[in-house]
């Protein structure tokens, strides 16, 4: 199967550009090269594009434009929200997070731990998020920050962040939410959610790489993580990429269409998942009755390595992953999956993530299962009955 006929089922790593995004970026090109902080005419034209993009991005999550900080992507947005909650001279007290976080969250927390913070990591056995009582029990009088994801990047399980936000507000503890896999898959309103900071990325919702955003509640103090100028109201120094921001804005404008496609995508996901089960796969991280987004199924084949399956399927023209793309070069299985299944590590070692988007078709689901059949035969595994 040649590159022209490749099937892309890795939308949780990166999404194809939504309709109108590339056109919007091209339209901004004649002005986007200028420094949007410059006072002259060229700078003002670039600034107009940047301001328009910021308004659209803000509107997509029910926010006001001044509360949006534009960043170089989701990772910087998360680091800005977490690390920027403390002045450089602060020694954070107690922080709460979960065992299934994206590395952008877990490594930011680890950096704060190296400065003296004490960390409570909430367990997520079998992919079941902590309920309100377990979450509240983890908070202490000296808790100064909670940082959790809204949607797990690997399994798609939805954490009850609105419930967590209620607990945090009652205790006066700021809550930072990694929404990289939520925006574009779930309706988002920062006012309704009631969190202190929300971070997300353009490339997960049909926008370009190199663009992210963090919403920061006005009630919280914030310090820039990077040293430099006073851009982004002093919260994120550096000359912004106007072209990428325009693409982010165009993708944000198209979010209603993306959200409307979720029921159809869920149908494809369910059919794909049934086919995977029929071939001997075990579905990871989906609690009975638990909420999850429509776009992903995360499975494991006992006795087979996920990275081997990814490589073999790639030869068949199918693009999937074994976990977070930012960790794809690492030999170790996913820490999140290991935390979910400490007594069944094969579920992490054999992990295989299929993630779908509005571009996915019925024919692609059929072709993906056929490609898997050929790979399983080559690897000496016949198609098995559902478990």
C-alpha cells in the first residue's frame, strides 16, 4: 500500500487541518511576517490578525480575549499554567495530580517537586478516575495547586473535572486543567467549568502545530515561565507566530462542525473496537459505564509488543500509535498504563491506540481491520473470538 493510500488513525497525536485553516493562514501571509508588537503600520497589520485570532480562540471556550495567553503549543501552555502559578522564589507546599497525566503535566510537577513541593499522585486503577470523595481526601490544608487532565490522551476517559473544580473552589485551591484532548471533542465553557487555568493546543483540533493557548483566571497571580519581553500582557515573552495563531483561530471557528461530527465518529469507534475485540484485543482504561470521548480506542494484545504492531501496521499503510506521540521514541511502556494495570504490565507493553477524527470513513475502519488481520497472521496470531 503506497503513501497515497495511507489510512490515518492517529488523530490524538495530531489532526489534519480543518477546512479553511490553510486558506486563512495563506490570506494572512502578506502581513504575518511583521512583529505584532511593533508600533508601525506593518506591526499594526500583524497585530490586527493576532487580535482577531485571539478573539475567536477565546469565544470558542467562552472566555474573554485578555484572559487568553497564546503559546507555541499545548506543552508550553500546560507548563505556563502550572509553573507560572508560582514565583521563581516560591517553594510550593503541597500539590495534587493523577497517575495518568501527559508528560507536560507530570514533568512540570516533577520540576516543582525538585524545588521542595510535596506531591500526592492520585491512583487511577483500571482507568477509573477518583471520585469526589477520593479527590477531596487528597487535599490538605497546605495544598497550593491541583493539576489534572480533562480527557486522558491515551484511553479517552473523561475525568470529572467540573466536580473537582467544585471541591477546589470550596477549599480555595487553584485547579489547572490540561484540556488538550478535550477542546474539539467536548463542549467547553471556562465559566461553567470553574477552573483556575485551562490549557489546550491547535494541533489537536484541526489547527497548525506551533500554536497553543492557556486561559488564566483573573483572580490568580501569574508569573512568566520564560524570561524576556512583555508580550502577552507580561505573561509569555517572545514574538508570537501570527500565521500559526490565525490558523488556530480558523480551527476554533470550525469547532461547532467538529463537535457535531462526534456521534458519527463514536459509531466508527465502536465498530472498530468490536472488530479489535473479535481479534483478541483487550480494551484499556475504560471503566464500566465511564465517560469517554468519541475519538479513541486503546487496546492491547497479550504477548505482542505495541511498538512492533505499530511498525507492522505502518508497513500496511495504517498510521496508529502505541501512546503519546511525544513519548514514541522511548522504549519504556506508558507510565499511565503501568499505573492503571500494575499487575498486568503486558497491557502497557502491548498498547495500541487507534484515534479517529471527522475525516475518518467507514471504508477506513474496514481497511484498518483488514490490515490488522494481515499483521496478526504474519506474527503468528490467528483471529480469535471476542473476550
